[in-house]
C-alpha cells in the first residue's frame, strides 16, 4: 500500500491550519460578528454576494470597535488625569470696603 503524497500534504496542511485554534485565549474579534452578520444580509440583498458582504462587514465592524475602544480609553485617561490634578481653587477676595 503506497501513501499518496497529496493525502499527506492535505493532512499536514489541515493540522497546521488547526493549530492556532488550539490556543486557549479569548478571541479579539470585537465587532466582527455583528458587522459580518449585517454585511452578509446586505450582500445577500445586493445580488447574492453574502460572503463578500460578510467579509466587508467584519472589517468595518472591527474598525468601528477599535475606534470606540480608543475613544473610551481616551475618556478614561482624561478622567483619571482630572482626578489626579484638580483645578485650582479660586483665590479668596478681600471684602469690599464701602465708599464714603
């Protein structure tokens, strides 16, 4: 029995392709699923291009999630800086002397 080289190449490619999925860490695809779903629906109704729409929707969803994350981080850093350095209190003023 001779082993076909194409079968060996396919098995090797499948194992190497599945290796990254074996890692136990959370996915960093924020926004991709919702964008892909919306893009797939839009692509389907725009001429049966659901896969193309899903890919585009995923890219746009990830971009929008990254922009929102950067905005939240900037606001949090701004709030932390404001707590660390409060504005100076107004200087006390002397009571006005009545004019006679």
